[in-house]
C-alpha cells in the first residue's frame, strides 16, 4: 500500500512539473509573439521607409557633384617586389537610377591592349553605407566593396573581396577614396595575400576643365 502511494505521489509531482513547464513555454511563446507584434512597423511606417530608401540624400548629392569627365593617372603593382606600372585613363561619371547610383566608365590602354572598366557607386540609406562594384575587360568577375564615409578626413573606406586571376583565390581587399577638393580625388587599394597586406594600386583623379 505504501509503495502504491509513493508511486502515486511521484506521478503527481511529475504531472505538476510538466504542466508548469508547458505553461512556461506558452508564456514564452506568447511573450515572443507580443514582442514581434510590437516591433513590426505599421503600414504608414513601411510606406515612409520605402520612400526614404529610394530618395537621394546628402551622400548622393555629394556623388552627383563628381559628375563629368576626369583624367585618371594609375599606378599599380603587378608584384609587390616589382616597380609599379602606370597607365592613364579617361573616366566619365554620371548619376543614374533617379540620382541614387554613380555609373562610371574608364577607358585607356595597357601593354598595347585596350582597357575598359565600369564602376558603380551607391549609398544605402537604410544601412548607412557606401557600396561599389567594378568589372573590366581583363577579367570575367565582379568586385564588390562596401564601407563608410568619414567627414573629418573626407574619405570613403571600403572592404571586400576580389578574385586572384592567377591562383583563383578570393582575396581580401580594402580601398580608400579621399576627396582632396572638388577637382581632385585620390584612391588607394590594398590586397591581403597569405596574411600580408600590400599596396596594389593608387589612382589620382583630376577633373577635366
């Protein structure tokens, strides 16, 4: 009899614990659901967010001031241990996509071959970052970078990856674009290979008058 009572008592305790855990889980799910419901924006906020996302702001206006024709003097290091090579290109900047993206073409020649590239630069209003893409006729891939603007130094600093055409590896790279004045810009690119960062390129852009 005592044994049966003991088993009945243990079963009751287990049932009570299970019921308490179930209520705890229900409360947790309810709380989470309530939090999600509170965090979700209403339709008016969503509409305002959409408008803000597609409206050019101060950073887009700054890029628009770079529209026009530029001469680019480029120095680049094919190998870190070798002297830099150099070329000159003509770059044309034009804002597209309702003034949200700067589309740039770059044309010149290197080693007796024509060189042409295309870059696009934008500013994501919601994320508060600059982004940039690059492709040219010397490769079949796309380079993507993103980063931030520093008002004090007038510099955009971005990071991303590129494909090493020789090893097929994806390499880390970073790029800085300093706005020296309304007619001059200076870009530097650095690539990390085998854990060591080296300077790969520098470009001085001068506005054509």
